[in-house]
């Protein structure tokens, strides 16, 4: 489970873009515990266990002793009658403007409705003012445990039915617990919006809390708790919250403690529901392709008869301590790197200082153009990464500084960081830096509208916590009008060394004394005395694929929803352009490519990009190399020449190559600190014995350390000379981009055709066991070789099989997680290149349960070989494939990447849609034939990471 919490609420609000927020949440591993049936398909090269994506069960046998929550009586006839007709007042409200429209039901529940017909989807979520901050200390974790239990059955649905119903129509469901709220949500096809509302209401009001199921689920939560302790960021944050928020209900982690979780009973949970699950403390949001009047009627029918039977006391803010004491804690462990977190208390959401605090943090450490990042990462090269964030909860908050570095640099870094923090002067920040922060914070808020989920989360946050959308306008006004003087006052008030709490995770054997670090603060940061117009451009035009003169291709995908341009440029190559002695070189080139051009050094380039609220990056894969960019379309005339120069005249400055080497070696060490990341780093070299698939993508540290500038330049010269595919998605300037692509094709391409990627041979060793000491969980993957994407029909069948196995209602989850309680995360994933691929079963479990987990996988394979999948399972899997596709391809960049990556590999850009169509025609007999052909237990590969 991934703790997410309001960093200015939930998703990309108050100046945080959602991706940055997710990274922060995964880093901390403790901010919001999300539970649900969605099992992300794992990209075996890139996905890491950063905090625990959950796959929550839904099996809960009915129990005569399980009392229904006493939230409110249900009077169906009255509800239906009330829902039959809407008052003129409600009808007029729904007809006024574009919305969002907010309606208050008679029982006090608020309903927010926003029409959005961009996608054939509807997002439904229900916010409840109940989270870990509303718990008693001896019941820490009860909010999160309840969120688990709602997936174990309701009064109206049997075990697993909620997940099966949603997944069977191609939908997605989840839930999340924070300090201040719990939210239940689904995203479904437009035709199933009533089902989505019904499921959310059923989970919220009718959860069955069976004592036997609770006993099993406690073990799952305890396993999740142990998994979080394997994450450096999680350990640090839990330590800091107990110091910064001492003597408040924010001081304990959302997931609770081992002893408190073990002691929670079904009676405790029912009492908690009765106390907090009141309609007047709830907000239902429905966003998507909907009829607002029909939604209000359905809300009245489902929720209108629920009565608020207990008083609701508005939360009271926790005061920021007037004084404090510098506190540093050092925690030794088996880490490759040192991890440092430092925090300061700040006020909560009701403060008028939030926009200024977030601006301050962005200037100091919010991006690669920020002051601390520039100094300690680029200039002094002391850290792998450093960031500063403002974490704002409903009643209190925290300024959070986080850094990763080598242990031998900690003493020097800590001293210089304290000296730097002691002398921050906001008069030193230029107008350009100030403007850049404002435009990027504004941009991150605007881009939440790109997906239905982001839009629903943003609208719900402002309504639930700040009483309406005017709060967004107020925040933007404050953001645009903050002054240097105000920033300095905020800094002096809250960046106070006497209130500093720090936690350092240090590798074992390193001499680190907390008192020495506290003394360093006092010596280098003494406490201060307290005193008071755009040119005309062409439109996007029609969708098209254009052949360029030298074999390259240009793809246009118009979408005029947002004034943004997303661009993906792909070549065949990546690791396939390397010899076995050059493993890691492609990754290093991708990291170095955007660190300067002939006319701009690295920091100047970053400033240029950030000033335009743009993004630009390069990635290398096992058979492709790619550059991706996204920017407001009004900056097209600025960005296209920059991208041209990045590609044709990269600087590859020696100092930047040194940084890239250091970053890559550090990334290797970090992966080897995390069990699941360690598994994914080794999976390809284990499975394949030759060719680019057998490489360590990041290479080995000693090899990376010896890559020269000449190696980098030679690689890029070879890679960039081949034909490419550029895919453009958004509301773009078609003529300018067509000219840009033609110019690059003429300037760069000298090779007549792309490199051929040979198929790799499978490895001879079938078992790999690795050990990572001082961790709690074991990780097991059972892997089966399968054909590549070129076999479309087989790919469609295997995709159906994967979908039937994965998910909360999937076969693996129901058996190994729900019935046997073996693992916190259980899933299946499918990885395919054009000519090769594999399907894997994965479980994270206790070390002593590995044999039982392996037996469970064996049992599943035997069952699949002996029996046809039921038609209901196949229908569910088909709908999952369709639902996943639409959910994963909402952003502009996701669509530009899809088209470019498929075309460059020799496929049509609509291959994924064709596979979904093929899957709709495959029956149970054909799936079983594929299972018997490819899911061969005697030919399996087994990868295990043990503590």
C-alpha cells in the first residue's frame, strides 16, 4: 500500500503536479495508504517497489455475527420516491454554466458533478472525513484496516463480487486512506456509471466486517507494514512525523503499529464507522460522460435515505510549536547509500501562507533548476538527489528536505547544508527564477485536467477541504502576488534550526554520531532572534502518418482539449547498439544528452525549459532510444530549435558526463538496496544468455566509471544517424512541426535503414536466488518464456490470461492472497518485445511462506491446464484489457509514445487496439491451448530475493 496524503491534498493540487506528488509519496512510503483491486502491469525494466502498490482482496464469507454498520437506516421506497423528481432549484443549478455543480442532499451529503466527454469513462469517488488523525492512539491503523475490509464483502455483495463486477466491465477500482480522509473510487465505461456509483456507495455504507476475515486481513496489513520498513523513505518519514507532530494525532503512521493493528476487533471497526461515517461528512464526486440530472437522482436513490446520526465536530488546527530543540536520529542499516530527511513544522490548510510556503520550497528544492539542487548536485556533486517539499495536512504541515548521497560525504554535506540554510536571502533570486516557479506551479494545476482521475481528484479536494472552486482562484492569486519580502518572512519563521528534526539512515560500519550532527547545526546555523501575445499558427489538422525523404516517419495525433504539444521521437537501438563490454552506455548517453548543447550549458538549458513549463528527456531501452518532450503550444517557436540543438549538437561536457556516471552508479546502488528493484535489475541477465536482452541495462559500476566522452559521442553519432519516428499529440502547430521533422530527417539521417535487433537465446540456469540482509519480505517470481508481439493472436491470448490472473478478483489473488493469506502483493505480468517475451507470476510474502507460495503457483498452473476458464472470467479479462487501455492512454504523452514506439518496432500504431479486438474473439479452448503450450511448469525460471 502506498501512503499518499495531502501534499496540498491529494492529486496535483496547490501547485504539485501528480507525477511529482506520486514520487514523493512513494519515496516516503507512509503518507497515504491506498488499497484496491487495480494491479498495475509491471514493466520489468522500470517498475520498482517504492512503497508498495497494493492488490487488495475482496473475499469475505458471510457471517451471521457480522453486524451491519449502524451509519444510517436504509428506506428504499422513500429513496426511490425522492429520486424520481428533482426540484426546480436543483434543475436550475445543474443547468447553470459548465460546472462543476455541487448539490446538497437532504441528509447533508454533498454531490459534485462535472460533465467531461473527452473519454468514454466516468470517475466516481466518495470522500469521507475519517482518517488516521481521527483515531485513538490505542487503535492506530483502524482507518486503514477498515479500508482493507471493505474489499472483503458487503451486505449486498458476496466475496470478490465488487472487484469482479467492476473489472468485468473493464473498470478500475481502488481506495485510499490518509491522515484526514478516506476515499473510495472507481472508473468505469460511460455505460456503467450506475454500477460505479452503486459499488462506491455499497463499499462505503454496507461493509461486512467478519471476524474471521479480519483475522486474515490483519496479517496482510502486518505484511504491508513490514514491506514499508524495507523502504528508506518510509523509515525516515515515520521517524520524523513522530518528532515534528509529537502529541498530535498525526504522530503515528497511517498504517498504525504492529501491536495496535493486532488488537483491533470487528466491534472496534463498527464503532469507528458509527462515529465517523456520517453523510454530512461525505462528498460524492462524479466526473465524466454523464447526465447531471440522472446522477443526482441516482445519488438520492443510493445515499439519500442514509441519516447522519452523530454530531460532527469540525477539526481544530494543531498549533505550530513556539519553540523546540534540534533533534537528529541516526539509524544504521544494510544500505549502500546514505539517506537524510530533515523536517520543520508548518501550519495546516487553513493558513493563508500556503502559496508562499510552496513557492519558497520550489525555489529552494522543487526541481533541477532550484537553488539547493544546483549547488549540491551540480556544483559540489555531493548528492545523488536533493529536494524540498511542502507537505500540508488539514490541521498541520511539514517542510521536508530529502537527500540521497554516499556515506563518506555526509559530514561535509550536512555542514554545508546548514551553512546554506542559515544564509538564504530571497533578494538573491532573480525575476526569472520567481516567474519560473509561478508558471510551473500554475502549469501543474492546469495539467491535472488532462485525465478524468486527476480532474475528479482536484475538484473533490477543493470542494471537500476548502468549500469550493473559488479556493483555487484564491490560491492562484496568492501565488502570482507573493513577494520576496513575504518569502523571507516565511523562511525566517519556519526554517528554524531549533525546530529542525532530522533522520539519517547510514550504512553499517559508518561512524555517525547524532550529537555531532546536532552540534554541527548549532555551529553553522545559529538560531535567529525573533522579530516581527502569441503569433498566428496552424491548427493540428487531421490524424496522419507521413513518410519523410530518408526513411523517417512523422505521426500526427490531434487532441485540442488542452493547448499543449507532446512529442515522442524514437529510434531502433538503445542497448541493441552495444557490445556486451559496453553494458550501461546507452543509459548513460540518455542521461547525458539533455545536459547541455553547443550554445547552452546544463543549467542554462534547464532554466530555458523550466521557464516555459516544459519537459524534455531521453530514455534508452533494450531495443529503442527515445526523446520525449511536452510543452505549452504557445512555446513551440522556442522549443523546436532547442530540441534540434539537443539532438544535433549535444554538449556532452566532461563535468556533466562525470555527473551522469555518478548518477548511474548511484542508481545501481539504490536498486540493490530495494528487494524488488534488485529482482528487476537481474531478471533480464538471468533469463537471457546473449544479445541486448541479457545486459544489465544500467551496466556494472566499474564499467560505467570508465566510459569516456569519446565512447558517448561515438554511440550518439551512430544512434542518431538512423531513421526515426516522431509522433506528435495535442493541439499543436502542424506546419511548424512538419518543417521541424523534415529538417531533422535531412540533417541527421545518413544510415539507410534501422539496425536489426536479433532475438536473444534463453539462459541455461533456471533458478536464481539473491539475498538482501535486514529486510522483512521475500519476493518470488515464477517466469515462463512466451513468443513476442509479432504473433498478434498469441499476444492477445496471453494478454487475456494475464488479465484473468491479475487484479483483485484475479485467480492468483483470490487463491494466494484471499484464501491462503500468503502475500501482500500477488499478481501476474506479461513482458513482450517484438520477437521474445515472458509471463511471470509474482508474490511478496514472508520468507517462511515461500514454499507454500510456490505450491500455490503450481496449483494454479495445473488448474489452468486441466480446466477451461469460465466464460465469466474471460469476459472480465476482455473488459480489463479494454479498460486498462483507455485508462493508460489519457495523457498526451502516453499517446505520442505509444504510436512512436510501435511504429519504430515495425508495427502499426493501433496494434494494442487490434490485440484487444483479437482478444474479444478468443475462447476458453484457445486460451487453454496457449496455457498448455507456453505455461510449462517444467520449463519455468524462478527468481527469488530473500532477506
